[in-house]
C-alpha cells in the first residue's frame, strides 16, 4: 500500500463511495489519512440518511454537496473557536505579563 520515491513517501488512499472505489495519492500520515477518509465517508452516509428514491447521479451529487456543506460548517466553527481561544490566551497572557511587571531580564 505504501510507495516510496526519492523525495517522499506516498500513500495510496482508497475511498469507497456509492459502490465505487476511488484511489488518491497522499503524503499524509497513513493513520491520519485513514481517519480523514472515514470521516468523509461517514459524513456522506449521514447526508444520505432520510433521502428517498433511487440512487441517481443527481442524488449522489446532492448527497456529496450536503456532506461538503456539513464539513465546511464544522470547519468554520472550529476556526471560530480557535480564533476565540487565541484571543483569550493573548488577553490572559498580556494580563499576566502586566501583573508580573513585564518581562524584563
């Protein structure tokens, strides 16, 4: 499954969706890449829950789009929380430095 070349290790990532297999090269850590694939497949599966009717190309597209929007929403929330945490830590660090009388050697 792992392929070595002169510059880096490349992993072949396999994604099974809608009964079809897709393969991609990645230089990501194998366990991290597998976790990402599992997360995407799980999200696509969740997006399809409750959808009725045959699995047409249009429905596959809608299911993938819904999954993409859900993942994007989660990413936006994570970025917002990260920014808020960064701001809180910066503010608390400034307060602590002021209470210690500055950082002068």
